[in-house]
C-alpha cells in the first residue's frame, strides 16, 4: 500500500516538476542567447556570414519564402498545381533541388521574405531552443535528474560545431533537433515497442537532405551498439543481432514513408511485401525472445529451489555417524 501511495504521489508531482524544469530551461536559454549572441545585436550584425552565408543561406530563405507564398496563394484561389521547373534558377532547374522542407524554415521564409536577415536570426534561435527541448525530453525519458538534464542540455547546445559551423550554415541545425528525437524514438521502440517517433524521424530525413540521413544513420548505428553493450548484462553476438531487428525494420518503414513508396507499381508491391514479411519475422523472433527470457528466469528459480532443498536435506555437519562429516559414505549391515 505504501508503495502504491508513493507511486501515486510521484505521478501527481511529475507535471509540476516538468513545468518547473521547462521554465528553468527557458530562462537559462534566454540568458545563454543574450550572452552568446548579444554582441550581434549590439554591433548590428546578422547571422548571415561565412563562405556560404549570403550565397546560400540568405538566398535560399529568400527564394523559398517567395516560392511558398506564391504556391499557397494559388492554392487559396483553387489552383492546386505545383510548379516543378523554374527558369529563373540558372539556366533552368528542378525546384525540388532548391526547395527546403523544414517547417520552421518555410514559416520564417513566409514571414520574412523581405527581411532575410531577421528570418535567419529567428530561425537559428528558435531551432536551438527546439533542439534543447528535444534533448531535455530525451533526458527525462531515460530518467535523468533535473540538474543533470539541464547540464547535459546546455553542454549539447554550446558545443563548438553549433557555434562555429551551424550558425553560418543553418541547414544542419535541424540535425540537433532530430538527433534527440531519434534517440527518444529508439528508446521507446526498444522498451515499449512504439515506433511512431522513430519512423517519423527517418521519414522526414528521407524527404529532406540526404546528407543528413546519411549522418544520422551512422550516429544511430553507433548508438545501438553502445546501448546494447552498456545496458545488457548477458551480452552475446546472437542477442546483439536480435536487438537490431526491430530498429532496422522500423528504419526501412521510415524510408518507405519518406520516399513515398507507391504500392501500385510492381517495385512498390515487392518492397511492401518484403516489409510485411520482415515485420512478421520480427514479431515472431520477439515472441521467442520473450519466451526464452521467461524460461531462463523460471529455470533459475527452480535451480535456487533445488539448492535450498540440498542445503536442508542432504548436507549434514553433525556427528551422528552418518558419514557426511568426513566426506565418506556410511555403510549399514542389515540382518534378516
């Protein structure tokens, strides 16, 4: 009863703790932004800099802002066609190579198409804030303390790669939002068998920059290896391979969603069938693993019970002449 009461109290206090942690993070993030980027405001400088700043970052937000404005305006007037070729880009180019699918960057482009300088600044700071929130959610899920979570979040946000490179080439900032979400999805997939966040992250990477997909795939592979080595007590090559089945299958599903797999085509039907077969195999193997773990635990309990019986009934340290004290068997003569 006391344990149930403690769990109930913890459940009631959890929203309050989450709210206090959110407020603390927001305040500390504001202070950090003023300390790190306050000089930009003081000297009237923009976030558009470096070799790619004006030619890529600013130009990309400017082009996407006007493109999506025109596209949404046409949709409001009943024209649902999507222009796929733009002659104003070089000698003419497929717009899919120019468009950005980051929702926040699209919103900033729509709002600040005439003021790219402000749009880039807003996009960068809001992206960093969301990256911190995503990492904070991951830390909370793996049950870090509030202090440890805050220290980890600001260590994550203040690394040199973000401050020296991602600020100038902000297309890579979304990696810092997606990484903790992908790790959170991995934990939910392995612990609760919920694959929604995991598949959504892979699908988004599939429809956005493929370089980011490649980078995140390498990080994910390393995380799965380290996770298995650090958290599994009975490690084996077979167990490691079994632990990879569910993430690999969810990864394939995410790619299929991101690449818009058409199940009406022959290739799409084959790939969809392969995914279904792999899904059934993964469920069967997962069931076998659970049964094996149950049997292992059951056998260990039986072994402990047998050990107790041996201690109670078969071992004797007394001097009753049974022969067990000196390790020699006792012999008895029976006369009929």
